[in-house]
């Protein structure tokens, strides 16, 4: 089986809000391991549906080398300090920008078995959840930086726009 390609900036799907998954169909259950493979093949620590050209609310989150699949994730609570840290994105290869995110989040989502779970995440795991849920809402890391920082990286964005 071929690895799913990663959708790159400036693809329009990356700027669109993803659709809720109402039924866990065979296509969704077969998509999940393909997304895990794509994430691993590109040395990622998370992946969202739009990044593989699927406008569905599905994410992969890597914790301690174990990938977890979550459907319809939503952040219920963000708390603790807001910490700026450099982030990269598989859809913006080679680009790293400082993104300020909450230190802790509480997330509600479904498993592939249809069970609703609540997860409290801190530090890197909280950052991964926020990053991947941003993708489901059509938000990229470059949308989280100020005008002047974005202006400074315009040449790098132009290169991505032509590849």
C-alpha cells in the first residue's frame, strides 16, 4: 500500500473547516491506519484529515511513540500559561515559526469504536491537540503569527507556493 501524500500549503483544503464524522464507516476505519503510516513516513507527531486531502474531523496524535486516532475532537477547556514555542507542520515543510498555545487542554472526542472520551493533556501533547484541531478548523501555524513575522517569512511561503 502506498503512503498517503501530505497536502501542502497553499492547497485550499487546508483553509477549510472539516466536516464532523457522523458515522464510523469502513472508509473512516481504513483511513486511520493510512494516516498513521503517512505521519510516521514524514516523521510527524500528529496529523489531521485535511493534511491528507480528507475534509473530515479525524486526527492522529502521537504520545510516547504510540499513535492514537480521534474523531470529532473539540477543546472544552484551555488553561495554564500561554507558552510560545517553535512549531513546524508537515503541510509547510521546512518552515518553523513561534506559536503561542495554552499549556493544558481538556479535549472531548470519539475513538474509532465510537466511544466518547475526555482527555486532559499538558505540554507537548496539549500543543499537538491544539495544532491538529486548528487544522480541522482551517487554521495553519502561519495564521497564528503576527503580520510582521509573516512578512519576514514571505519568501519561504512563496517557495512553498511554487512547489
